[in-house]
């Protein structure tokens, strides 16, 4: 591969999200707020705002709403010139009702027959896939049907033949497929990718082991399956654990004042995507897995304070948060919290 144009390219569907104003439920609200949201584009925005060159491949209807989504992503520095436009297909939508204890959050998808769902392999723009250091994918795209699954497999083949490394976020969605289908549909991606991301609850289900299995066991089983390639498991408010070759590291995170990571909070959506952006940023810099996980934790923590799906972050504030996490790793109290002030 010649000198690549991009640090990372990803393919995925970005939808228009509708949510009631807090604390109303969907059926109570006469007005709905709109946001742009898609796992892959969220991660790309995070990487771009950290200073890397990223590109998004997708398929959108060419009407004003589709164009608006592309502009919303491009304004953060992501290259959207490779979006494939459709004159006839619809835009994927989803409705999100935030959690409010003891009630869980609720997602309603309206994405059947969307422009992305009809994205076939013959429509793929190959140029960006042939000129990127990394190609990032998620299980969401694989879950949308045989057409998109084949398209994603084709994209991976093109990227790998051109020298790209592969990143895969399992990103399980139970409303798109059951775990058995997900296990079968992601087997090669989980086993062969250069780095994989799992939430612990999904990793144990994918492996078929008890949900309360020791963190180290989960990582070790995936490392054995993957031949020692980088493996990252998120642990919610406890941080993250990762392994590579024969080394395993656990990185704690800070509890932010007033933040509920369990499903509520200001900006719960997109936290995992921000985390993967932080880890991938470190990986692309050649940092240790431990330092990369710390950047992932910092990115996720800041994202939880930001409304919407996109990680509208500044690299300087992530760096400051990482400094706090490094102090925690040096022996500070694990229950410490970040005290927020004003930068003057």
C-alpha cells in the first residue's frame, strides 16, 4: 500500500434519532428533539476531533435530511465524500426514550429498507478502503441482513489486501438479532480482527460462559481464541480490561459527580463509541494498551456529560482527564471523583 490517505475508515448507518424532552416519555411528548446518531460515525467524529484523518462510507437518501446527516458528520472533520447517495431509498430512524430509574431506556427502530440496508457490495467505493491504516466495523452493520453482511465482508477483504489493519466492535443489538445468530455472524470478525471491543455482558454471552465470570477469565478466553491479538472488554463504571499477547491490564475510571452510567445521564448514548475512539487513537499512536485504555475511559467519561450521540470533545480536555486517571492508577482512592471547576 502506498502512503495511506486516512488513519481510519469505517462503514455504517447513521440515523436520525427522535427523543422526548426529559423527563417525558415518548407517549407523553408533543415535541421530539432530533439528533444524528450512528456507532461508526460517532467513533469517527471522536478520532477526527482528536486530530486523526478519518473517512465515513455509508449510503443515504439524497434528500435534505440525508444531506443534513452528512453535513453534521463532516463539520467535525470526517471526510464524507465517499457517501453513496440514493434517489429512492428512505432514511433510517430511531426513537429513544431515556432511562429513569427504575425504568430502563427504550429504543424503537424504524430502519427497515433504509438506504443503508440496501447498500450492496457492488456499490462500495473502494478508494478509501485501499488507502487507510485501519478499517473499523461493528456488529450492527452485520446484523442488518445478508446484503449488508456481504458488503461488510467485501470491504474487509479490500482493506486487508491493501495492508489495512482491522478493528471490530461487537456492539450487540438484541433488537436486530439474537445472540446465537450474532455469534455465528461475527465469528470471523471476532477471531481475525487486529483489535476487538466487547462489553463484558456481551463477551460472556458470546463465549457461552457465566455472566459473572471473572474479568480475567473473559479476556483470557478471547485471547486464546484470537491468538493473542489485542482484546478490550469494557466494565461499565469499573473501567476496562484488555489483553495482548501474554499481558493483561486493568484500567480503572473515575466516578464523575452527578453522572449515572447505568443508562441515564446527560449523554449516555455514544459513550461506548467514544471509548473505542480513545483506544483506537492510542493504538494508532503506537502507545501501550494501558495508556490507550486510559484514553478510552477518558473519552467515554467526557461523552457522558455531552448531550446527543456525537463526542463533541476537545483533545486538551481529554488529556486533562487522562492525567486524573493516571493519578488514580498511581494509588489514589478508587472511589475518588473528578471535581469540576472552571478553566480560566
